[in-house]
C-alpha cells in the first residue's frame, strides 16, 4: 500500500483530498495573533476577505519535523510506503523539516520529494503520483518519475494587483505605484523552485493573451492534465479560460482556488495555469 502525502500549499480542496485518498498537512497561518490552519479553520474565501482589510501581511509557518515524524511513522507502522511531495525548498523550510524527520526515522518505506513548485504546480505532481500509483508502479518507481518530471512543470499566472507584492517587499513602492497608475500587470512563473516575474502587460485581456502565447511557446505534453488556479476571481478565471482555450484543447481541465500561502503575496483576482511541458 502507498500513502501519498502533501502540504496545504498544493491547494487541493478537502473534498478532493478525501476523494483522491491522499493526506494534506495544513500550514499554520497568522493574522497578527489570530491563528488558523490553512484550509481547515479558515476557508479561502474568508482568507481573501480578511486579506483585503489588512495593513500588514499575514504570516505562515512551516510544518515542523516533529509533525512530519509522527505522521510518517504512523503510516509506515500501518504498512504503507509513504511518498511526501512538498512545497519548493526555495520558498519554505517545509521540505527541510520533512528531511530531518526522514533522517530520524531511517526507513526504506519513506520517500520525500522537493516539488520545486507550489499551488497548481505542486497539485499537478500530486495528481501525477496518483495516476502512477493507479497504474501499479511502486513507491520507488513513482518517486523516480516525479523527480524526472518536476522540471517539466510549467506555471504561469496573472497578478491583478501589485499591492500585496509591495507589502511583502517583493516590489518597490515606486514600482507598485507606477504599475497601478498605468494599469500594468505582472506575469509570474515558478521555475527551479522560485517565483520569477517574466513579463508585464497593460490590461487584463492583453496579459491573458501573453500567457496563452507562453503556453504555445512551451507546448503541453499530450498526456498532461491542466490545472487552472484563481484567487477569489471566478469572473476573471472564466475570461482567462476563454482566451486561453485554443492552447489547451483536448486536455483534461481541473480548477482550484489558490490558498493562503501563495495568495498572501499575489492577492485576490489572480489567475494561472499549470501543466507538464512536452
């Protein structure tokens, strides 16, 4: 038996977690002294409503080694091979915490993967692990394939407001002010585990078309599913899907809400896409 574990930055919903038979470990979120468990004690909708009112960004804390050790040990003792697919080590210490736990346990039945991704990109790897498991591959074989395929994950996103990038220190106040006045929207990607700005456009629809062009320039693997993500922006998401539709024809399409960890920095109204490149 194989147990697939991930963290809540994959943004797979609780309902889908139960349907897929995976375990999602929630990250801790703090609005000042108010403490929440990502996706459990605060919904994504509640998070974005509160985010819009803050003057300081909420903070998150990584999952600690003791939590990982307890969860890993329980599944191994129950006869499972455990595959843990976790948030990029370039964005959090969560993977390092899991490795500390793995070194304490020293089990041949435990495999820990640095996804080098977040949100839809991490979710894509989790869905791929489930597909490979359903095909009958062993935990060792699944891990080897995921390690190979994680470099082929593409994630592109449109950011509707520069406010939260500025608050988080990822953009200067002057750049944010100018961008806001000109209606400039950055396009971001996750590559080699890091968030990078790869372009900017004036106007939402033009930005969507540019992302569509990025997808066409980095074609989708014919067997890849496609995951769309949004931060409380279903209207924007539908518009994005309509513009990008010619680039994604013939693929299974999934949609999920982007949660607290990534949402803290990109704010509401963002949309994105993730897939395996050919």
